[in-house]
C-alpha cells in the first residue's frame, strides 16, 4: 500500500514518559505523623518537672503511678516508683513533680502520707478512704532547690499557709492534753496543741501550741492560758452548774486563753515569751494583787473543813483567802489553839466601793497608813471579828468571814507584827453535830414521868365515864323494850299483807301469758327490727353516700 | 513439573481492577478504559511502592506514641489512672487473667507490629527483585489484608468503655491520646495494604513452581481464570 510506505518514511514521534519518580503528595502523611508525634514528645519533655525522692518509714498505701502528691488538694506530682532503701530499713518513693510546681520543691518543703486518721479531736483524711492515700505537701520558705526529702511521720498539725503564731506554755504537768487538743478563745476554737516535751530540767512540761489567725491578735505578752480539760461542776446558791468548753475538751483535753482586762495594753509576745498554764480560769484571770496584807487568826474550835485557799469574806464579799491552817500554842495560857493565816486583798474590796466614794477608795488603796487606820476603826469601833462559817452544810466546808459584832469585847490590831492578828469569835454554829447535840440535850430534859402520870389520870377518869354509860343502857333496856315488842309485831303484820299484794302483782306482770309480758316482747321485737333496718340503711349509705343527695337509683332490672 | 508462566503485563494485557476483564490496552503507558465496565485500566497501581512506603512509615511513627501514651484515663472515686496498652496487658496478666492479657497483647501490640513488619518485608523484597517465595509472600499479603479489619478491636473496646462508664462523680473513663495514634496505626496499615499492589510480587519472580495439585485444571490457567471471572 503506497500510503503505508509513505507513512513509514515519516519519522516516528518519541514518547516521553512522564517522570513518575517525582515525590508524591502521599509523603505528607508520614511527615504529618512525625510532626504530631514529635510535637507531643517535645511538649512532654518541656513539661517535665523535677524528679524527687522521699524517704518514708513505710509506704502506707502508696503505689507507683497511682499516688499523687497534693498541695492544697491540687496534684503537683505523681509517684513513679516505690522501692526499699539501700539498707532495706525505709521506703524510697520516687515522684515526678509537675513543672508548674517545680518552684515549690525547696529545702524545707515537707512531705507526709495523708491517710485517714481518727483522733479524739476529729477525723481527718476521710477523703482518702475513697481516693486512696496521697502524699501531702507543706510549702517551705527556703529558695534553695532540693531533690531528696525525708517524709514526716505524722502530718504537721498546722496546715500549710495558715497564719497564726506558735506559742510555748510552761505547765507543771501535762494533764490530759494531747497533740491536737483544741485551744479556745471565748469558747471558739482558735488553735490547737501541736506538741509537748519535757523541759530540759525535767521539772515542767513545755506545751507548744498554735493559735490561728485571726485569734492570734488577741494574744499578747500578758495573755493567760488555762486548762479546760474535763468539766467543772459547781454547786452554788443558784443550783448545780456544769462548765465545759466542748465535748472534745472533755475527752481530749483543751486549753483556753484570754487576756485580762487589766493587761490589755501589753505588747505582742516575743518569740521567747513563755506563758504559764493555769489550772482554771479563775486563777488564770486573777489580777496580780498590788496590795496584800497577811493576818493571823486564832480559833478555839475545830478547824475541820477549813482548807488552804478557802475564801475570806467581808460582809459576804470575797476579799482574800486562807494561806495556812495550823496549830499554835498560846504563849500566855499554854493552850493549844487553831491558827489560820489569811491574806487579804484590800484592793478587791476597795474596788467594790460606789462611784461617789472612789476618791476615798483611792486614798485607802494608795496609803498604808490610811488603810491601817480604817482597819483599826473597823476592829475597835465597829467590832469587826473573824468567824468560821460553814459554806455548805453537806460538805462541811468552812470559810473565814469577817463580820461586825458591835457588842464584843474591845480589841486592837497590833500592826507591828509581821502578821497582825485579827481577833476572832467562836462561830455561832460551829457545825451540824453541835446543832444536833443541842437538840438531843433539849430532848433529854423533857419530863417524861410527869407526862406519864398525867396520862394515867386521864385514863382513870375515862373509865368512870364508861361505867356511867353502862348504867344508862341497862335503864333503857328495862323501860323501853316491852313497847318495842308491840311495835315490831305490828310491823310484821304489815309486812305480811304487803307480801301478799306483791304476789298478786307478780301474777299479773310476770307470768308468761301476762298481757304486760306479751306487749313487752312485741315491743322488743319491733325495736330489733328497727335496729336491723337502721343497720341496712347505714350500710347502704356507707356504700352510696351520694344517695343522700340523689336518692336511691332505680333498679335496672 | 516446572513451567514458566507469563503475567498479563508480560503478555501485553491488562486485567480490569474492577471487573477483572482481560483486555488489550491502548498502550502500556496509557492503557485507557475498560471496555466492559468503563473503569480506568492500569497494569500496576501507579506509585504503589512509594505510597505504601509512605503509609507504612507514617504508621510506624504513630505506633510509638500509640504505645507510649495512655489509651484510657480511668477516674474512680477521686483517684485517676492512665493506662497504656502495655500497662493494660501487664495489669491483666498480674491480676491473673492471662488469656485476656494474651488476647490484648496479640490484638493490640503484636498484630499492628506484625503488619508493619510484613508490609515492610513485602516492599523490600519487591524493590530488591527477590525471586523466591512468591506464593508465600502472596499469602502473607493476603493475611495482612484480612487481619486489618480486626485490628480496631482495641479502639472499639475503648470507645465502648468511654461511652458506657460515665458515672460522673463515682467513676468515669476518658480516652487517652494514645488511642488516636493507635487508630491511626490501624487505618494507615489498612490503607498501606490496599495501596500495595500484590502483582508486583509476581513481577519480580516470574518463574515459579506450579505444583500439580495447586494448579487449576484448564491449561492456560491464569489467563482463562481472569477472563472468565
């Protein structure tokens, strides 16, 4: 075919194969995967915090990968490994701290295991029952980083970030105070006991406590602390009073503090201020007495029931206390007598003067001479005497009362003695026994014999009366009995006829065919029927109460 | 009996990918379309090796975070726990249910890894033109393709658990980032298995042993079968 040869001569086009070796778009996928994976890796590495080790006594419920380190309930790290220490005596916990909290991991940071704890003063760590134990963290003040820590055995009593002050008290004995015992301020819980230890000399206990803000500002150098452990029962004129701070304080012990009004101006406590712990509020809040005067009293009677610390009252107001109770030999008569030493606080009584007499009080308080003169006046002119009085009939407790007895022998106070004597007079009723004794003596003196003779006379005369009555009865029998007989006969007849009449009436009424009976029976039956009808009616009404309004519906059939 | 068989490509023919019709292409470079079903004809999947490599590498990259990152974050009663796949296996094993541990280990760790290795092996042998074991390699490929759909087991378990365990204050389960990577591994290896053209295996090993039992009955077996299908 000519055409084909013609065509065959033409040059053939070359086919340029497309380069398929070109990098395909598909490679974007591995690149993307690599970028994402690398990004995550880089982010992980960048967010990596420090790794720390904590040495604990025991790994209470701490598990690698599950236990967190928490600060203010925020996770700041996670335990990555729990191992024994090299000498197998402790537990080495390795934890990874988040980067944001890395700055907290400083020298004096604290770590401890938070587990549920039940103490007398409360239950803590309840949340860990569900979430498992975690490691608590207490912030430190240092700025030097550290990576190895020794964990605390017990959680610190003072939670982190709490403001307040640490105080030290000195007490003779610990009593029932324990760690965690509450500290009250006006019955509000203001802090707690954080620890205690024996003083270096072994003679007292040092109690450490923490008073939280804002209560810490009520503590100054003059603040008094006292024990409120247990309860305080007092029996007074207004009944039995029971004082406790709280149930916790009864069981776990507790402290209370307050600042007496006279010490309001005292400065804040310094770090070295050591407070003393008083037994009760009264002794704690007692004002230090500026003026005190010691006296001695002598009594010629039993001092049983009088104890050191018993009050000394003036006109019933407390003005001092008994400091010693003992014996004394009267140098003049060689007689043994009771010796009672008292201390009087004149300021207390002066402080009770009315407002108009403050000036007088002031001079009395300031000048010893004036006060002595006034006392002399009281004793010499007014007849002020000391007397033992019973504070309570039940317990027999005595106290010293200074009262006025104008008609006693004149006496004086010798102010030259170191302990001047206040003259005393015997108590009116030293004790209950004496009182009872006197009653018995009085009973003794009653003339029982005379009373007996009188009684016999009385009985004799009553015998006479009885005989008279006897005679009168005999006379009565003789004169009245025959007439009585006739009267009784007549009465019997009347009764018989009455009996007859009753029988005939019976026949009319009670025989079975008596008309009355018949009618009665009919009536009864009628009543029974009525009652039945009523029952039906009430039954029906109960079931169809609407029939009261609508009437009985027509029967359908 | 040893015989050499030719492939469709060697005979200048192309089997349609869609309807398997054996046709004469317009040319080997631009084969045109299938006369029966209209699908685009291709002798071999274009860029198959390159595509598969890219997907296998991407899957390998994803495999690392899939195993290192937690797949599940369990929060129960305030304590939360992040589990990686391997952590779960260890947990199951230590808690005594080793059959379950074995299942998870095989399904979630070994299978994806095996798929990656198998695909890489296929790619390397094809690229190197290795001749032997063609039948075995084909079986391997078939296995990889078959197993792909089952590898999502872990992801299913994860999603089910997350959806069901939402007792908010008491317990909740949240998916971890690891599961995303795990799913990526599975999807990428499945895609890689699809993009890999098994015919490439046969291109390099043209001479094969045909065992009499395995050989189909008709004489020009391969050609006939393809055209009849």
